[in-house]
C-alpha cells in the first residue's frame, strides 16, 4: 500500500484551514460571551496565529519539495 505524500499534504492543509476557521469563530464566541474581558479570546487568537504560521511553513515546504505546485498558465 503506497501513500501518496501529495494527497496527505493536501488533506493536512485542508484540516489546518478548518482548525484556523474554528479557532477564529471560537474567539468570536468568547469575545461576545466574556464581553471582551476574557483571556479565552486571546488564547483562541494565539492558537489561530500559531496555526496560520504552521500552515504557511507547510505550504512553503510542500512547494519546495514539489508536492504542490503552481497552476499559473502564461
């Protein structure tokens, strides 16, 4: 059974995007629930920023190793 690394990378990218969106909406929920004075909003946004940086590194690494490519046509 061969695992295609490009497919695994694309699934990881989709999962990371979903986790980023979930973290963003949880921060919005905590902002409304805590009336802007809670630490949970800051924690959720910190998680979102960390996930975004990791996603960027994952995209750059995938492009460098040729697992993902550009769809640009001249």
